[in-house]
C-alpha cells in the first residue's frame, strides 16, 4: 500500500461512503447504503485528534461533523503560547538578560508563500506554505518540514522556537527554523505530492540554502520528499554550484547524499536516553514495559530500538487506532504490518483498544511520538507510567506538565529527547560539506556521545536549580544563546 492511500479506513467491517470538502470527514456505514439513514453512522474525522471511530452528527447548521473534533477545536491550545509561557517561566527562575529574552521571544523571519499547483485533473489549486526562521545566532537556521492539514503559522513559529532550544542544548552549530504545508497528503496522488513539494521549494527560493536554512523530514515528509527539494533547489543554481548545495536538506536518501543512520536517528536518540535514564534510576529495561503513541518514523524506530535492550512494547496508538498485547508486541513485525496496511488498525497479533484504554495502560515508559498537545491536564491524570520520553515536539501542554510534576512522573523533554534527529542531520550536513561518508558505527558512536553529554548537562542543571527537566533543558539552551549575544553585542 502506498503511504498516502487511506483506503485502510474502510477496514474492520466499515465501508467508506462519502467525504465532505468542508469538514474533510470520512463517513462509514455498517452495511447500509444511503446517507438518509445515517444516524447510526460512524466516522473517522481526519482532524480529530482523538482518532476514535466516533459518532457523527448533523447539527442544525446542516453540516456533518465529528463530535470529538468539534470539542477539541474549541479547546485546542496554542502551541506557540505554550512555548512563550515556558520561556517566561524559565526567565523568572534564572533572571536571564531581559533584552536577550526579548529577542528570543520573537521569530526572526516568517515566510508565507501562496503558490499554484496543477493537479492530476488539470485544475489549478492554490496552496499555502510556511517557513519560520526563529534564530540563527549559533549557526544556519535548521528545522523540519511537515505536511499536515492543521499546520498554521503559530504552530510553525512554536516548532521553530523549539528547534533553537534543541540545537543550543546539543551544542550543534545551528539555529532554529521550521516549515509546513497546510495539506492533507491523503488528498493527493504521489505525482501531485512531488509537484507540490517542488513548487513549494521554488516559491521559497533563496529563503533556504545549504549555509543559510536547511530543511529535514518531519510529520508526513520523508527522504523522497527531501530528494525532490534537493533536486529542485540545485536546479535553480548555476551548474558549477549544483554539487556544492546538496546539504540544503538533510534526511535525504543515502544515494542522494544522506547519512547512514539518519532514518532511525530520532528513535535511536530516544532509546539511548531511556537507557541512560534507566541506568541512573537503577531500573532494568529487561523487565520494563513501554507504550508508544505514533508509529511513524520516530515512534516506530524508538519502539524497534527499545526492543534491543529487552523492554516489552505492550500498546501502540496511531491515527488509525490503538492496540494492546500485554505479552508483548514485536515492533519490527508491527513496522512491517504498518508499511503494508498504512496503520496499526486491525493488527492481528494484538487486541484493538480505545484511546482511553491506551492512555491508562500500566507501563514503565510512555513515548509520545505523534503530534503536539496530546498530554493535557486531563490525559496526564490517566497515565500509569514512570517516565514520559517525548519523541514528538510539544506533546505536553503546560497544564499537563504540572500534573506530571505533581504525580512525580519523570519527563525527558522534547528538546532533549528527540534531538537525535537534528544531531545526525548535522552529521549529514558535515559529511556533505567535506565529501565524506561515515559508516553506521561512527554515526551511532558520535550520536551517543553528543546526546548523552546533552542529557548530563540537563540533569546537572535540574539538580543545580532544583527545577524540572523541561525548565532545566531550557536554561541550558538560553544560557548558551545569552553568552553568544553578550560576546557579540547587538548590531549596530
Ligand atoms: P510521521 O509522519 O512519520 O509519523 C507520525 C505518526 O503519528 C504516524 O504514525 C501517525 O499515524 C501518528 N499520528 C498522527 N496524528 C496522530 C494522532 N492525533 N494521534 C495518534 N497518532 C497520530 O512523523 P514523525 O517524523 O515520526 O514525527 C512525529 C513527531 O516527532 C512530530 O512531533 C515531529 O515533529 C517529531 N520529530 C520528528 C523528527 C524526525 O526526525 N522525523 C525529529 C524530531 C522530532
């Protein structure tokens, strides 16, 4: 099955019968044709962050909608607001230079492009893309590119800011940026995705570049998409420059200049950090259990690499549903299944469970590796784990954070926990610049050293200031940025 084929939603005895453009709902029926008898219909709304096959209704407005999505839309918190609130909290604790915090509380550049793409049916569609460059005091802007229907400028601002903290913590000579296209890839053929990617890259023009702003994969983007960005970018420079620009993106396929180990890097970093946390806490991972939310690049690799240290994966949730098997789920086998079927739904070696059962599954470790704002005050109360290892960016909102702290659940925060991806992106960038090719052992060894050094900096800072790890991670990041601004001053 192709990645973007969502025909999987028709599984489990449910038949897709319709979609609406406005709400992007998929309707399902239990063997009964006709929308007029649809009070019993179940649906999977593409926007619904609870991912349940849920009831849909036709309110007085006459628009079919998903009950969960509507509720969520009302209370969806703004990730950018959360990121700035966190910055303010950290500033209160450490009293960083006020002027420097003023700089860091703003993004440096925000590029919004509207561009046309000719679709397979010959019609032209206008699309909107974003690239937000938060800060480049430590080096070129660096950050992923995501394709998702809920992408908006605030989300991209927040993710760009988190990238600045992440590169600063890990001592990488990069700044922070993020990009996004507000599309649901499921709506487009692979040919259309290629055209969209290339046209977006062209529209960004010189706002990206190998020494200026370097993109990488994120939600719903992959090495193939990076190869199209690379090809489009180098097609716009002079022939003699072409091969000096391949580091305009990282996370490329190996043959196109990618690094060994980049595909698994974020998951590998998570596994290294969990091993270190377990060692520090005298916990044997051989007897440990873990649950994973999101089984894409980050979640599946974290799950597969955790398997190596003997821990048992017992529950997984992705956009298609959730599954449980207390005796253990083989992450490699599940990854093969997801590759073929597009999601964990109907995986035959586990039982289907709902969202709440997933969240209340007793385990030692929870790896959220899907989207932001999944751990709220409400969901944090449900968790029965000792550690949350944040694979996703911004998976915990500030209220959720407070609950985790009160309940003494350890957190390895996103800006540390998922930094393996940008660390190996940095290695890829270096290899491209030096025309080198490192083997997997060298990549893993260097990744281990950099990420564990960052872990120790965060741990020691948490102890020194007696703060939670998220605040400690931010103290480490801002201290480094503050030092650079102090040394260089503010132009003119
Ligand atoms: P991906 O597109 O490969 O996978 C996303 C996964 O999340 C899929 O399994 C999808 O089904 C699932 N998902 C989406 N919405 C969901 C929802 N509402 N509930 C449950 N599951 C849901 O994306 P990815 O690259 O693995 O990125 C996942 C997270 O990790 C994002 O927050 C991303 O910003 C972050 N991240 C990614 C990288 C990287 O190298 N790819 C690096 C650092 C951080």
